[in-house]
C-alpha cells in the first residue's frame, strides 16, 4: 500500500531523516519521477511524471493496457490540459501504423498539484508498484469542436509540438471553445463538427458498418497515478501554542482518473478500436 509520505515534499529539517531517498534532479527547476503502476488488466506499467516549474507545466506519460501511449500535459500558464493518444493501427485492416488523437480542454485549479510542488517531490522505493489512494472515476467529455493545428498556439504553445501528427484530429468541447472565443481567440481556430442530433444519418461507430462512412467515436484513457493534493502536517504542539500551530507541506495524495472522449470521425476506418461494449 502506498503511503502519502513515500513521495514527500522536503522542506523541514526534521523531515530530512525520512527522506533517505533518491534525488532525481538537482536543478531545482525540473524533475522526473518514474512510478510503477498497476493497470486494470493486472499488468504493471511504468509511468513517467515530469515537472518543469520554470515553464510551469507537468507532463505525465504511460502506456495503457490496450497498447496506446498516452501523454498528458497540464499547462498551468495557459490553464489548458492536453491529452494525446498514440494508438497503434491495425495494419491488416488497412490502417496506418499509428493514429494520433489530441484532446484539449481547460485546466481547473486544484486538479493536480502545482508544477513547483511537483518539481520538489523526491522518490522513494522506485521499484514499488503503486496504486492511487483515490480513484476518481471516469469523466465523460463530448469533444464536438475541431481545433485547427496552425491556430492552436493561441490556446497553448505546447499543442503544436504535441499534436502535429494529429492534424485533423484535435478536439475540444463546445464550452471550452466558447470560453476561448470570449477571450479573444480567433474564430478560425474552431470548427463545429457534425453531431448525431443534427445529422440523423450519423451514428455511433460500433453500429456503423461501412468503413467509409462518418460516425461518432469514443476513446478512453486513464491517468493511473498523479499527485492531486498536497498533504499538510502540523508542527508539534510543544513547538507552538495551539492557536498558532502552523502547518507545512509534508507529502502528497495520489489520484487516478479516467477520461472518456466522444468525437466525430469522417470515416469509421479511423475508429476501429471502438466496438460494441466499449
Ligand atoms: C487552419 O488555419 C490556417 C491559417 O488560418 C488556414 O490556412 C487553414 O486552411 C485552416 N485549416 C483548416 C482545415 O481549416
């Protein structure tokens, strides 16, 4: 069982002894953690978490049970989160070697700890297989708007690098597009895509037989383990009167969260993984 203090935020001297641990980066600006996590199918995978406090971002990367490589960026500067999935194609079914999907949406406060706190985490027991303390369930996101790659820098400067292979498959929600438009983002950045309620012939991909017909596709992913909250400890009462007791950062709480994206594809062929019962 993973304890919150296994990854601890150093700071107080009296915590030093507990932190006989591996220092992964000495720069103070960035750090990288490798965490072994167990997937729903029982297999263990290595997840990489990187923090860059100068650019104010956190990157999480892992390979899912279905073999897709997921990269997640939390861009705190522009308050945007980006999910990229690299899905291996089924070449025997005429697909490309891999297919890239990008999903861009607003980052809320307190979804995960700050890049600065993350950069200070030190790793203990790197071989341990960890399970997140809090399982946050699955958020359903309807990604009904396409994002133009060459304009996407207006939302986050990281989209272009992350999603250049996903051209034509960068999606966001209607409410996010609206929010950004109200803040001066160019209207040409977004394109509303067909939805089942507007186009009667448009169906979910699993019930679309013709591989060259458009349909509504789903893709699921899970961030298996990430630091979602800082833990605070109180200084011992002997050191300070109760009324003045101060607290300090002494560790993190880990979370796991799933995302299920719903989006338009111009051909059933671009959504072969989505079959009945997914
Ligand atoms: C994306 O934006 C660029 C620059 O405004 C434009 O030339 C291009 O046609 C747009 N692409 C699509 C698919 O709309």
